[in-house]
């Protein structure tokens, strides 16, 4: 099941969940994966709302940027890895920064794959631990403390690895194109800067 982002007014998701529960009971299938997927979608949409509140000057741009938030690796099917990736990209969008370089989660995934092929050098491990810590992933095996030790000994090398990694595994297509808006955000009429730039009047609600 893939994560699809749609604009839902607050409260609609509860109604959706109730209907799904009814159909699940009638059809006799396991509801848990569906509810987990809905919770994942809700968490992403909440991250967008939170970013819009932090960056009111670019709130309209953030609302329309959800196409950039789709998972880039299978492991991001888990919210534990997808949400930090989403939050980092939202911060970049809010600040007007480049969204193409790899995120901390993408670096972690790359380093994990590399470590399965050959042992990582000490500074490469330092990058792995830095990205893991920056992403706010769980502090398993005392990674945060280990990361601080690497930073104290070889931060310059880690900086170089990080710059190279973000550049080499960047996602060239992760950029916002032309934005059009039908004048609705989350099903509610919105004074969106991208709607006022359109020649045509709003005719339907924006879907993510």
C-alpha cells in the first residue's frame, strides 16, 4: 500500500476511519494495516500544517509542496523513517532552500546499504551517526554518545563526507514546478497567493 496525500478538512479522517471499520467488518479483513496507513497520512499532513504555522510567509508554498514529500525508499513506508525525511524537506521549503540534496534519512539509508557491502571507515560511521542523530531517529545502542565522540575526533572529515553524500545521492527531480491553486486548502476556501495568480476562477477543490 502506497502513501497517498490528500487534502482532508479537520475531522474528516475520523469519519473515513469509521466507514472503513464498517466495511472491514462486513468483508472480514484485517483493519490494522489500513488504520496504520491512515495514521501515517495524518501524521504527514500534520507535519505540513505545523510547518505552515512555523513559516507563515511561505505557508501557501508549503501546502502545495506535498508532491516532494513522497517516500524515496521502501524503508520510508514506516513513519519512523518517513516523517523525519518529511520534516527536513518542509523546513527547506519554508526557508526557500534547495530540496534536491539528500536528507538525513536518505543518508542513513545509503550508509546502511554501503555497510552491508563493506565495512565503513571511522569517519563514514561518524556521518552515519550524525545523520541518524540529526534525523531524530531512536537512540538505539547509544548512538548519540557515539556520534559525539566521532564529532570530537573527526568532524572535518565528516563534514566532507556529508557534503559529498548529499550531492551524490541528491534527487534532481525533487523541485517544485509551477503551482496552481483552485482556491481551497483542506477543502476550505483559502486566500492563496497561487490562486490569485490564476486567470480562471476556482472550480473544484485541490487534491493532494
